[in-house]
């Protein structure tokens, strides 16, 4: 039995949560979903192989969460994808330490290629 690669998805829109979870699970990934950034800020999670963060989270900004994750020694090397409906977020996402930016709406294949490329 192989170890499934773990992805943490932080997205406050339940329909988008479900869609991304189904895409990733069908590709063989184990997915943990958070609807806001609280658990990530508090460190209440098992370190995954990849984080997917929505820019617009309730309570805390996805870019702030990204910066926080990248500032911690135990998670600094874990790849992060920032997702947003606004393409203007991309430069700020990279400045916050994101490894990739994905504009919503995106195609299933586009997301899987990005995820597969970041998780080796």
C-alpha cells in the first residue's frame, strides 16, 4: 500500500471545497478541508505535502496564512498554491511565498497538473 500524498485545502466556499476535494481525491490524494484559516494560524494540523489556500478567507487573509506557513521552519518547504478569482492577486501571492497561483474558475486538468508538479 502506498502512502497517499496529503493536501490541505483552505476555502470558505463549500461548493468550491467540494469540487476541489473531488478532483484531488479522484487523483489519489488525501484531502483535509478547512473553511477558514484559523487552524492553520494556530498550527492545528498535520503537515501536508501541499497547501491550497483561497485568497479570500473569512477572518484571516489567505496571503497572511501563506506568509505564516512559509515563515515556520517545519512548513517553509511545503508548496503552496493560492487560488483567487482575481488575477491581480498573483504578484502578491508570490510575494507572500506561494509556489503557484491558480485563477478561478480553473479546469480540472489545470489544477491537477499544478498539484502533480508541486508534489513530487
